[in-house]
């Protein structure tokens, strides 16, 4: 049998409450303990349609570009290999969701 001060569970309970949740504990001797944690989630009033969103993938790694393009194949995806192409494309096309390679240079 394991015994402790219980401070860990008290901290967990406080964090859950701070985030608007609740926790219940059910324990049966020699069988175990069940912790149930719940949080309320607000329902969205509306969802923006994704039909007109363009995705811009800029990565100097061909395999990564192809992989991301495959993941997003149902969307309007532009995949470019360097920063200069990305800047030119962004100037001509208005709305993008960007998936940049943060290590990419714009030489």
C-alpha cells in the first residue's frame, strides 16, 4: 500500500478548478481509485468555412513539402521551396494560412 501526504492531488484539484473544471474521486479498498476530471466547453456559434482558404507551405525540404501537401490535399495549397518565392506569392495572393519553415532563409 502506498501512502503520501496528498499534496499532489490537492494541487491538481486547485488547477482543475482554476480552469473551470471539476474532479471527483471514487475509491474502493483493495481494488483501486478512479479519478474523473471534467471541463466545460463552450459551443461555437458559427464556424468559418474553409472552402476559400489558401494554405502556403514554404519549406526547403522537398520531402517535408510533399508530406504537408499530402496532408492538406483537400485544400487549396501552394507549396514553395524558398523565401523569395513565398514573398512574391504572398504579394499576389491575399489570404493564406501559413505553415512556414522557421529555419528557412530569405536570401
